[in-house]
C-alpha cells in the first residue's frame, strides 16, 4: 500500500523501538530494581549480551517479521514458515528462552503427519489447559501490527494465530490482539491507544480488559511486578507509556520507567518500545541508542527500519500473498 512519509517513519519505528527497549532492559532482567533514568545499554543480563544487543523478545519478533515481509501471516503456509523459523531459532540462535516457549517448540519438532503450525498450536493449547499465561506471545507481537495495515480484522486474526503457536491461553491471545491492533492504529494515526482493539473481543472479555487498562492508567507503574504473566506485562508496558504521555522525550521517559518497574525488564521494555516506536516514529528514538542496537541474526538498526517498512508496504486486503 502507498504510505505517507509520516506512516513510513512510524512503521520503521516498530521493530526499532522494540529492539531498543529490549536491549536497554537486558542488563536489569530479574536484578534489583533501578530508578527511572539509570538504565544504560551496558549488556550483560541473562545472556550475557553485548552492549546494545537485543534478546529473545526481538529475536522471535524477527522470525515473524521475515515471513511477514513476504506473506500474509493468516495463511497456512506463512504460519508454517513462522513455526519453522521459531524451531530453527530455538536450536540455532536463541540466547535465552522462556520455559513455555521451549516446551512448545521442543515438542513440535516431532512430526505426527499434521501441518507444523497446527501441531504447534495443538501443543500450545494443551499447555494452556494448565492455566499458564506467560508473556512470551505478547513480547513478540508488535510487529504483527504492521502486517495488515489495511485491515484491523486481519491484524487481529494474525495476532491470534501467531500468538497461539506457543501461547494459546485466552489471556495471552487477547493481550497480543489488543497490542497488535494498538500498534497498527499508532502507525496509521500517531496515537497510542490500547482501547482501539477492544471491539475485537467478546463483550464479557471487553469489560474485563477495560478494567485491566484502567488499573494501568490509575495505579503507579511500579505495582505491575512480577510481570512474567501476560496481563501484568501488558499493564506494566501500558502504565509506563500512559504515565509519560506528556514527556518531551516520550520514548526515553517511558522506556526508563518501564525498566524501573523491575523483574522481566527487557520484555516489558520491548513490548512498550514497539508501541512507542509506532506512535512516535523511528525519527524520535534517541540516536545514541539506535546506533548501538544489534542482534541475532546479524542485524542492526538500519535492517530493522527497512524490514518494518517492507512489511507495512505489503498489500493486506483479501487475496494478498
């Protein structure tokens, strides 16, 4: 689709914002909380990572992104490609991985004659029956918001399907749908609004999520920890964005606040960074952070910008390939 310069800049900001948040949060993951403003791209963390290197959050987002640049994420062939990319990453590129993701990808390697994406989703559905609702689907979903700028319905469906490859529990899927739709809306309008996707949920779930969003907007961001749970991670990221909405340097202020919450710092900052990049644009992400960011599979900021814009420019209506 034809994109204005402003939309191109915001599309470029999605993966870039996610990666910057991720790499900025890496050194503080599961460590003692720091004050807002103290986070630096010094590396270390659970990797250990080089300064500016992103973690599994952005690594998995890139597995999705490279498929989304060429294909409709709601199609079975594309879903097979994403599932295969996740497995390849798991065994040949992952610097860190969550327990639920590792279990789903490990089991899906064993061919039972079904399509890979269907097999992986069935495994994730079995895992969901145990009540696990980790943030592993939400952490990688911002890029899905670029994949169908012409259709909110297709964005919601893509978010549901891609999340369900490893995290099929209802809350995981819903958080990914809401965040992906917020990213889509932000790229198109420049506004960060996580309520814009509520109409894609059932009325009962719409009310439940409205309460969670209101909590994030009225309670101190610091209360949303621990945040390995997808709902708390969503609230932590949104609370940080909402609380800094009037800041002069909104991207820096929100990411610093997100990291100061503590616990799963790289993931919360990655989630927040994707939406911040979508709303503010790549041009508003501090250059000192942009020039440092890099990671698997051998990419840097320039690559993320190009990939984000390529995804956004793809046709996204019925029949798109």
